């Protein structure tokens, strides 16, 4: 297959992998949210934040270096494997010893054993990072899709069974550990690569020269994603963190379904065409245009109907997070407008640009977080939206310098989706005003979804028929490559 066909096939399996994993995670999350208390989610969210920072130190940017590097020798892979396993083992032991001190700081005795158990996943995942990178480099997302499917189903079965049995927070802990163990088994079963003993300082430097540049980006990403959980857990406690976690998870699942498959595939694809800037530019605009068609209506719908969705999906006990969900949906929408910038920066060998963006996101996010946290969860969600809006002009400016981006042409990619969303929003607000007199909540939500979707696509089809045809053609190619 040529690069275009391999990209389409990779995109199909990446969409399947992310889509199945997130949809099944949403279903499992829905069940667990009705069986477990907010404090259970808060404890695991707090422990997972520390695991995320450990994962950052374990990766060393080697995975991205393996994907991006033009010439790859066996010693590069061997060196990366043994270094990451060694670091992963050290980090697991460190977290096990540090758990009592961390729990004392957060005044939560239950956090000790939770953190110690979760820390084992750092070592387990260190055993498969090189194989994952090889599969991504070769656009072999089918194996990754199989891994995600089996691991997600296994973790779900164990987690739900333990939750029904009344095991509380340990249902969530066991779910994560089972996923790690099953992922290890599947990857080692399907991957042909096995580590050798060709470890050298030279090959370490080759990988770290690029990986060190990515490290800053990854650290800022981890800080952006998890600093709020650390602060909320300390200032507001595990229960408030549990509520916030539910709201964020709902938005993140939708965000991952729509964005992650494209980002996974387009980094190696952009890397292969990095020398042809005209082709890279046109590919960037096309991807932006097509993804806007999908994610604009999804997040606008969640922002308007978030209250009904939250109560119907998670139950009345989670009603306090309705407004938080709506604000976080708008924040995600703004962030996703430039979702393809980072793959472009890395593909052309300029991860420093992505680091600059991440630094701005982190600084503005931390300042707004500290200001907002005393005022509660809704203020924190509003702060997230403000941060996304503050960063958007800067990221667009950088892209203009990198690809000579025509800002007006870039903005035009969103015109039809925005007009479709406007029509959809009018319908949604009208329906919200009258639905209580006509139908029950469940039926109303279903009819609302159908009517909103129809109104959106009718407007887009009228305003930009070529966009609709292009989307259908791309979808057809992706589906055909997946067979």
C-alpha cells in the first residue's frame, strides 16, 4: 500500500481503537458512577495524577523519537527498551515508598494502598512502550485496536463485578491493573520484535536528542491535564474531586473519540511528507476542515444539553456537575480547533514550538486554577474555558510562521460547521423551552439528538456541498482500507 492507503487503513483502525475503547469506557463509567461514591472516583483520580507524572519520567520521549526517526537501527530499540524498563522499575519502587508521605499531605489514609497498587502499572507499561512505538511508526493500528478491545473488556468485567460486590474504590483500581496486564500480554503476543542486548550510549544520545525536546512538551501536557486534580484534591478534598472527575471524564471521552485517532495517525503521516510543505499545508487544512465537521456539533450539543445528559447518564447524585460539563465542553471545542498543530510541529522536527505553546497553556492554566479553586468547581471549569481562548491566537500565529498559514483561509474551514451549529443551537433552545410539556426526559433527549443532527447536516449540505462530498469520500476510503 502507498502512504495514502496506509494512512487510511491506520485511521480506520485508530478510530476503531479509540472509538470502541472510549464508548465502552463511557458505558462502564456510567455503570460504575451509579454503583460507587464520588469519593471513590476522587481517590483514584488523585492516585492516577501521580501515576501520570511517573509515566512522563518513564517515557523519556523515546516513543516519539522512534516514530519520527528516518533511520532506525536495532540498537536504538534495544537501548530504548532497557532504559525505559529500568526507569519504570525505579519509579514504581519510589511511589510505593513515597505513598505514606503523599497520603499524609492530602490527609487521606486510604490513598496509601491505592497509590501503591496503581504504581505497578508504571512498570507493566514500560514493558510495551517500544513495541507500541514500532506499531505506530508502521501504521499498524490494527494490533493496537485488538489490544485496546481486549484490555478494555477485561478491565470492565473485573471492575463492574467488584463494584457490584461492594468493593468500592478497589473496583476502579483493579480495572486499571487488569487493563495493564492484558495490554502487556496482547502486545507481546502480536508484536514480532523482541529486545536484544545491544545497548549503547551512542544510540541513547540519538534518541534523547529528539526525545529531550519532546520531554518538555509532555511535561507541560501532564501538568495541564493533572495539576487541577492535585490542587482540587488538596484544597477541596476527594469528594469534590470525584464530582470534577465525572464531568471531565464525560468531556474527555468525547474529545478522545473525535481527536485521538487523527492525531495518532497524522504524526507519522506528516513525518513522511515533511519535506513537501505544499502537500503538508493542504493536508493540514483538509484534516482541519473534516474534523470540524464532526466535532463542532458534538461539543455544541453537549454544551447546550449537558444538564439533561449528565442527569440521565449518571443519575441524580451527579446533578451538581451539569454546568461544569457544559463549560468544559466549550473549552474542549476551542482547544480542538488547533488539534493538528502539535503533530505538524513534531513531524517537521520542531517540537520546541509545541513546547512554547504548552508553556503558555501551563502558566495561564495554573494562574487561573489558583484564582478559581476557592470559588468551586464551576469557577474551575470557567477558568479552563478562558485558558483555551487565551492560547488560541498564539497557536494560530505560530502556525502562520511555520506553514505560511493564511489565517482567513484557515477561518473559512469553520464557516459551514459554525452555521450548522447556529441552526442546531436555535433548535435546541426552542426544544428546551417546550419539551417538558411534550415527552419524557429519555424520549426528549433522543428526539433532541436526532433533530439537532438533521438540522446541522442540512445546513452544511446547503452551504458547502463539496465539504459534505469530501467527508463522505474520505469516510468511504477509510472504511474500505479497514477491510
